[in-house]
């Protein structure tokens, strides 16, 4: 498939925003159950949530460039009963609105107690809203991943690993950014976030490697014989059947040279998984802010390459016919 950079930036940016919110809420939840200390600054969760909103808004803006008629974007939510894209269009604004509400609760200081589970565990409004938003965050991961996993004829995508990878990669990048944010404001949650970033990155490496191995062993359901309707064991295509390019040859081929396509897989594996783990491990021992920031930047750059490869690797069945360009 031809990777659209608008979709690449959409999926990676909102993934960071979702992961960052989940990191913030995890920190608050752990402080409620007395596993982590409560943050001294009441604006920590509020400012962090606005940072997450910035990434979500940037992703939403990027998606507009993928629309042929942006003024009709609202119609994309009409088929929510059957379309995962429509569900994503509904869940994303809901998640953004609830994230804004969560941020304003912390920044305004209006955070009434709703009820108590035990003498020590008190549920306030921010904790309740955060729980709802956590459900929305994971729902958004599922919707985004299922847009591609539900396309059965693109066998590289049609696997539960697609949804799992979208979730884990988004959470890993979001927790990486939360580590940078915590280090910048000198929070005592830096080690906690850095540790979870490494754990999530390792799990993402395992599942992404599993999908890469799976895709090398795919047995395609169609063949050149079935594509052109000729029952013969030896068929060789000499030309694409047209003098110039067509929509089919532009939109269903990535257009990259074989050497580039082969090497970019190893590039993103190093940038997304190996380098961030090494940098975060080093930063945890010396507490250098620059290393935390560098780990996030390199991982996000690697995610752009990973997402490009994800789209480019999908082999549309029509490519069986247009084998020679």
C-alpha cells in the first residue's frame, strides 16, 4: 500500500497523547492507593493533560490533510454501527473533551469527594473522570487498530497483533513523554515512568516482532492465475498493461526502492526499541533530562518509520495483477 503521511502522523500523534494521559492517570491512581507519593504541585496532572491534548489536536489536524472534502468530514461518523473508522471519529473527540475536563478539574482545584472505598482510598471527581477517560483511551486504541485489522483481504493487517501493537506502541511512546515531562518539572515520578516505559517498550518489541515473523510466513489466498482468470501453472507478466501510471499503480504500491524497503525495518526496530531502552536505562542512573528527551525523540522518529513500514508492507490483492510497473 502507499503510506499516507497524514495517517502516519495521525496514528502516532494520538497514540502519544493517549499514552501520556494513561501515564498521568496511572500515577494518580498509584498515589491514591499509597504506592506512590502524591504530587506536591496540583498542576502536574492538569498541565500534563494539556500536553496530551496538544498531541491529540496535532493528530486531528494531520488527519484533515487525508480528506478529499474536509467540509464533509462530519459524515464519517454516520456509519458507527458497522465502521471502525466512524467509531474512531466519535471516540477521539470524546476522549479529547474528557481529557480537557480532567485537566480543568486539577487546574481549577474543584475536585469534590464522591465516595470512599475504604478509610484510606477516597474517590474524588478527577479519579472518576480519569477512569471514564481510561476506558475511552483503550476504546480509541481498539478503534484505530481495528480499522486495519478488520480488512480481511490485507492479510498483513488482519490479525489481533495489529490492535495489540497500536496499543503497546502508543502507550510506550506516551509513557516516554511522561518521563520527559516528569523530569522537566522535577517530579518524583521520573523513575516510575521510566521503568514502565522500558517494560512497555520490551512488550511492544515482542508483539511487533511476532507480527513481522507472521507476515513473512503468509500464504496468500489469491495468485496471479486467479487474478487474471487463467488456469496455468506458469504465468509471467511482462508489462502492467498501460503506457503510464494509474490510480492502481500509485495508491497500492509504496513506490520505494527494494533496498530502502528492506532496510527501513531494521531502522525502526533499532530506533523504536533498542535505543530508547539503552538511553532510558542510562538516564535512570544519572537523572539527565537530555537523555530522557532524546529517548522520546528517537523513539517517535522510529515510530514514523514503523508506521510507514506497516502501511507499505500490506500487499493489496490487485498487486497480483500489476506485478510489473
